[in-house]
């Protein structure tokens, strides 16, 4: 490992060099981020997944920087132009931009105007002008006339071309101009003539200008997208007079005629070389920063979506709603296997509705259905209203399920593989049902970009987006844990240490040998060796496995330790799991060793208290306001229940049941300043919003949570200043049930 990298990473992340070194060592040995963060806390000093991921990213970044540095040093050295001072500058910088600035004068170029002037013998004239001594430039130029340079003005123009390139390649000058760009440049845009109607959604940017320091990522991405679509012209630069004033001060040392020639060269250098170059550089940097921010937002949303509470393994009926072609309906067993499917027409006001209701009643009884999942797309609310009117013979819960990406899954290779004999409509309905019982297991089959929780996801760097989202999926899958005997190959493929090949081998082994009886049996799976077992075993669960810890997050490498603790308590491992008092009496510090510290021991005790616990909580029913189905039903001032469906840097989108999500702008999220919407809302959170404005033409709904927050505060009875507010019991679930009861009273059951 590179000692310079270790030191640099430790400084940047404000951790100890030993933490960086140990983590980099584990990564180089093939350990995954989830494994390191969960099972190697003593080695890393208890770093979390985010910090370990940053170490991994910075390690790659500095390796790439070193590769570029080595290439530049080699190229300059081969030209015989390397100096001790230049070598020191190249070795000391970690900035790719500075490296490229230092390399620019030595970089092989296509033939430039300066190169052509040098070939004509005008380099000495350029040097004379650069010295800015006394004398007449016209007379100086006369000494350089020839067939290729017939006039003095031609000679001076060529000399200025040489000086313009010299100024352009001066690293100090470029850095000074960067400072002006950084501090005063603006991104400005205007509409392309004749594109006003086609680009109406970009109307806010038809005449727009804002300082780079104030620009949020979503505006940058919107302007760049509109520019790419030919709707806008966009420019990025500081005031030209400020840039030229800086250049003149840097290169003009007197006010004589030679100095004036240098000033003309500086002006040409800025307009022709420096400004375009720096504008491109800052555009790239803006885009890179905006991409990073948008990807961070997307990753945070995806994490919340993947960790949404599951209904659990229960039989369900799933309905993919529709008007003209009817509703595709499927029955699934508690493992999510397809039992039955057909098409019903519950929205027809004739015998077809009766037939639909009769079928749902029959299936609910036949398959002992626990819940009905209804897609939230077209006709979803209307279908939900019909289903809720049915008197089932036993309790059947009804849920609206976000169906974003279901159509993508239904046409995918994964869906064809699972259901080769079914059409896309059946596959889509199955996906809706499975999203209710286990969102994580179903959503891992879909390209995360298609799930609908991003911000300009098609405009950002796609390789970075994929890397970030894959890391989120891996983190979520391993955080929740995977049932080894029921998981699909898609889910298994995200488990630490496995991947597609080993996931396929596990499925094949399971098919040929039946369910796994212990984690150790994994070693019999072809090509699954010790390293893969070390990485994956702690994240795989076997309910009713041979060892009581096979259904927990305790790693098999620590089974012996738990057995030792049990033996010294004169009980079994099962007794430790059952008896809280036994666990409380364990002198945990007595079991600390160089390999096993307090963090690991505390994790083990936590798992013993609730082995196999699902960290995602319990799913809750949500109901939209009655009588609100389309945008035409909305009126400013209405207060409505809604569900947060997407979070961006500029606010949160809320589904209020009209097929078009409304936007709660960041300024309307709370009665206080909000810098990050995630401080206030979470994905799938139930909220109450007030309708501010409805723009049917642009399909925009403006909502406020600030207004409903004020109303709720005003409605609360005054609290005696000496009386403490009672603690909330049970966290968010009880609070939600209370809110739901209030909403039901207001809008009807």
C-alpha cells in the first residue's frame, strides 16, 4: 500500500492513519464494505459503511492521480525539459487540474497559430515585445519580413499569437483567473428563438442569470439538459472587464507601445483560449458537482425505498388497475409464488363488476388472502374504492402500492426467466403484490433508475450513478439479511462475497439438495470457498437451522465464543436467546481479546436479544381523501393526506391520489429554514399538505406542509409551562396511527 495515500486519506477523512491503512488492507484482500463495517470494527476503529466507502473511492482516485502524474513526468522527461523545480511541483500536488496546468506547456499539440508563427521565425520578435522595453514595434517587426511575412502588421500579429499561447499556458495566470471565475462567474441562459413553446417546461430559464456560488444542482442540470435539447443558449463567465483587468495587471509592466502589444495578446488569449478553456473546465466541474449531489439524493431516496416496511410472507391478491382493458389480478402464496391470474372489470357498472367482486371474494377465501395490493397508476383509486366496499369473510387489508418500474420489470430478462409462460401484464401484477410483502426482494430485480425516486437521473454520469446505487442496494440487502432458503438469485447476488455466479450455484444446490440446514453447508456449494463463506455467511439467515445462531447476524466465526459464554453460564445458546436476565449478567468485558473488542461483543448481545429481527419495521395502511381523484378535484386551500414519493434538493413530491404528484417546495416544508429536505421528510412518510396552486396546463401542483404545521400547532391545547410534555410511546407507529385516526374523522373512513 502507498504510504502517501494512507496519509492523504487519513487527513481528508479526519481519521487515524492506522484506520485508513487497516481498511485499505481489508479492501485489497477482497473484503466487502458491508462485511468490514459489520464484522471488522476492531480493525477499522468502528468506521461505518459511508466512511469505508469513501476510503475505497479515495484510494481509486489517488491511484488514478498517480498514474497521470507518472505519465506527465515521463513525457516531460523524454522531451529533456524536466527541471528540479518542476519535478517538485508535479510530485507535491494532488490536484488533477494543477497537474494538467503544469503539463500544458509541454503537452504535444496539433498545429496552432503560435506554432505557425514560430515556424515563420517570429519567436525572437515575441520575446522582444514580451520584455516591453523602449522602441517602436513596427520598426522591430520590419526586421522579420520575408515571403511568409510580407508586412509588419503580419509579423506583429504572429508575435501576439505566440504571446497569447504563452499567457494561456502560464499556470499562475490560469489559477488567478480561476479565482475570478470561482468567485464572480455567472451561469446565464436565454431561450433559442422559436423554441418558446417546445421548451415551455424550461420557462423559468428563458432569461436567467445566477452566480455559480448560489446555483443549486437541480438548476444546473435543468439548464444543461435544455441546452442539449436545443431550447436554451447558456454561457458561464465572469464580467469580461474584470478578467481583462487581471490579465493586464499580470502581464503588462509598462505603458509603452510594446506593452500595448502584450495587452492585445492578453485580450486575444482570454477571448480565444483562456475563457473557452476555463468555461469548459467550470462547466465540467459544475456538472460533476451537480451529478454528485443528484446521485447522493437518488441514493438516499433509494435506501429509504428499499428499506420500506414489508407486509411479510403472507398470501396476497395483487391488482394492476386499468379501464379499457380491465384489471389484471393475480393470487400469490406466502412465498410470492403465482397461484392464479385473470382479468376483471370492477369499474364497469354492470354484471362485470358483480363478477369481479365475486371472484375477489372467492379467491380471498380459497387462498386465505391476508391483503390486497393495488397499483397506484391509472384507475388505481377507483379500483381501491370498489375493493374497499367488499365484505370479505375474514380480515383483508387493502394497500395502494407504488408501481413505478413494474412495467420495466415485467419486460425484463428476470421476469421472463421467472414466468416464461406468462405475458407482461401478469408479471407486472405479480411484481405489485411482491412489493407489498417484501419491497427489497422485489425491487432489487429492477434497474434502480426505473424506480422513480431520482433527480435528473438520466442526465448524470451513468457509471457513477450505477456504482453509487449498486452500493446502496448491497448495503440494504446485507443490512436486512437474506433468507438462504427462499431468496431469489437476484437478491443473493447482492449478498457480500457472492455475486451472480455463486448465487446461481446456491439456487442450483438448493434445487438439487433441498433447503440448507446450516450455514456450514454453504461450503458444499460448488466454487464457494473459504473467503466467500467468510464474506457472506453472517448476512444469510436459516430459520430453524441446525445451530440457533444460523438465523441471526452473529457470524459463524463467533459461534464458539457464544458457546463459551453459554457454557460458563451453565446454560445453552438457546437459553441465552430466551432469557434476558442471563444476558444482562454476562460480564462482557471479560471476553475482550485483541481480535474481539467491545463493539463486536455488543453486536453479539444485541443479536441474541432478537435473532433474525427485520430492521424495517411494520407496514401501515394509508388512505387518501375521499372524493379527490383528479387534478380537477383540487382547489387551493384544501388540506389533504399524502405520501412522500420522491425527495430532491428543492423539495419533496407528495402523492395525494390524483395521479400527478404535487411539489412541496423546500421553502414550504416547515415553518423554519430548511437546508436539506431530508431533515424534515422521509420517503413513504405520511404527511398532511395544503394545496397552494394547481397549474393543469403544466401539470404542476404546489403544496405546503408549513401551512398545515401552523394549523396543527394552533389546534393543540396550550401546555402548562411547568408541566413536562409526555414522552411519545413506541416511536413513529403509534404517532402515525393517531394521525390516521384524525384524518379518518376529517375525511371519512
